[in-house]
């Protein structure tokens, strides 16, 4: 980053510089300048900053977190040092307790040490309480349960909200430096996968914070939320962030088509023999498949010549990402056809020839180690067991494997008493009945779906199906009622509404003929 932009981080905190140079008794903050309101923490698919993360990292800096403090980047982005100096100049009653807590929970690995507090900031509530949610917590957050209380007191005693407000010019300058290349890389990924808007109800969020050790990119996946946290870096790590975004988009497909992936699991033994491969990939074949696919996509987005792409693929194979070459060979076929990647995905998995890949892998000489990477290995996306069952059932249904789909949908009733989940299972079973031309059974199952009312989109489509079935049976009045019911549902998809409107026209004309 240029000198002018580096200076903007310094001049962005003039009050902090003045106060850090004053005596310890200078406790009153100067007025907060006017600034644009920040996006809420729950905004979807944003590149943003977080008060909770700022407060968490400010606290551990005051408590003894020194990793990366001597990095030249800290001289160019002086926010961290200014915050540390200012906090050291203040009388903070809970500081001794904070230091003891940090020392007691310090991890041997610098990345893990910072990572546990990043995880805390991602799941904790907003200021000023920073409450943790009830129920199970991420494994690295569980030992930090007592941190919320200390952080709440530190937040108030150190007047962190004021520091946060006054730091915004510096954060805004950093965001401006990173935002265009990062967002462009996400657009490129979306364009390649032909994915216009991600997944409804899921969130991909990038946070930038200036108080952590430089050159960190850490990824977290918590059910429907995918987070990337970056600290100041020598260059914007757009490739690493794009890979995290690809994982966010592709992870659900590994659940949906888990049965197809299992058929290739004989190849896992080769990955287990790769010395440099992270254990997370050796232990979870679907996670490995996903990463190999991301590597293959990276090779297509490299904007390099063929020999450089081949070298990248070969290196990925030698590191243990054993399906990279197989996927890379198939991607040109995907590019030539019109479907979105989410539709083409099962064909790509099915096309992997286990015997062919075994022959290829017998000639691979795995590397013994790889250079340390700043980006952390993402955890496997977590679904509730019943959600995973439903995703797998949908995948089997889409591939025409109705027997496995039926078995999985029926298993939902053994896993949960939740009516919404059971309604989705009824909807799946009803569609199978339609495919198998079991019309009476389909009608009964769609009626059960409507009764259980899983969500507006599914309920609307159930009415559409019921209307079509009634129309096929010659019951135009019943069909009309069903299509009208679909149109009356708030939250029905545009496609469902369009289908209902067309059905209504057909039922009206059919009714006229009967008269």
C-alpha cells in the first residue's frame, strides 16, 4: 500500500496520539467527529468492521497480546500501537484481572491464540455486555466463557466506545484499500459458478480489524454463517478470501450430494499418505473433495498460461489434494455448457473415475512439508443432523435416486418432532410420488405438507402441485382454489407465483369448457 494511504492511518487518530502523550490523569476524551453509521453486524454478504471484535482485540492487547507487534506493518498502520499506548495511559481497575485471564488462556500457537478471541468476537453479543449465546459454543470459545464479564467491565472502564468512534477514519481508509480487490474477486467467483446471489438465509461476512498481528486470514463456519477475518497484510489476500467464498458456496453441495461423494471414498487412502496435508482433510473426505475442487477452480481463474496452471495443479496434487487434477480436467466441460455449477456439480462428482485416479496417484510423489500459511484451515460446515439428512435426500432426489431419497426423507421423522422439518420431508416424499405417478399418494402428502407449513416457499409450491393434480383429475374448481391459495401466500417465490398464475388460467379455461 502506498505512503499516502499509510499516512491516513496515522492522521486518522490525532486525538489518540495527543492523549497517549499526555499524563495518566488525562481521562476525558475529545469530542467524537461526525461519521457515517456502520452497517449492522448481521448484514449479509458484507465487507465490514465490528465493534465487538475491536473491543475484544483491544482488550487482549492491553492484557498482554504482543504477537506481531514488531512487524513493519505496525509502523505503517499505527492504530494498534496508538490504542495500546492510550490504554496503557489509563487507569483501568479490571486490567490486572484481564492480564491474568489472558495469561491463563494463552495458546502456544500465535494463530490459535488470536483465533480463539476472533471466534469469541464472532459469536458474542453486542456491546456493552458481550454475552455468549446459551447452548454449545465453538470448541475454542468454550474455555473463554468468563471473558464476557471481564470484557464488559473493560469496555466501560477504558471507554472503548469512544476509541472505536475515533478510530473510524483509520478503519475507513483500510476498508477503502481492501474493498475493491476483495469484492472484485468475489464477483469473479460468482460469475464462474454462475451464482447470482449465494444462498437464501446464509451469510458470508468479511471483517477487517487493525488490532491483530499482521498477515492473518482466519476462516470460521458456524452453521449458516461463514466468516473471514483479516488483519493488515502486505497485499490484499484476495486469492485466500476468494477460496473462503468458494468454500461457502460449495460446502452445502457436499451435504446435498454426500451419497455421490461416498462412492469415491476409496481414494481417501492416498490423501492419508500425504505428509504435508492438514489432518482436517485426511479425516473428512467431503472437506477434501471441496478443497480439491476449489484448487481446480483456482487454476481456471489464475489468468496464467497453460504451463503455469499445470504447475499449480501438480503442486496441489503433491500436497495431498488428490482430486485437483481430476476436477481441473472436467471444468472446461462445465464452462462449455449453460447450467449453473450447483446443477452441474453432481455430474462432476459422478464423472470422477476411481480407477483412473488410482493410476494417476500411484505416480505422485507427495511433498514432505509446505510453507506456513496465514490462512487457517476452515472447519467443516456444520448442519444439524436432520438438516444434513434433508440436504442428502434432496441430492438423491435431484439425481433420480428416488429409493435413497425416500429412505432419507422418512428418516427425518425418526430424527425430529419439529413440524417444519417434517413438513419438508413430506414435501420431498410428495414429489417422489409425483415422479412415480402415484397421484393419490402425492395429494395426501402435499396436503400434509401444507398442514405442517414448513415455510412460505414450500407451502406455495405444494398448493401449485395440488392444483395441477386436481386439474389432471378434472376438478377445475378445486384446482382454482389451490392456485389462488398459492398466490395468496406472502413469501412465495416468483417461480411459484408464475406457475400458479399459469395454472389459474388453465383451470379457468378448463372450467369454461366443462360448462
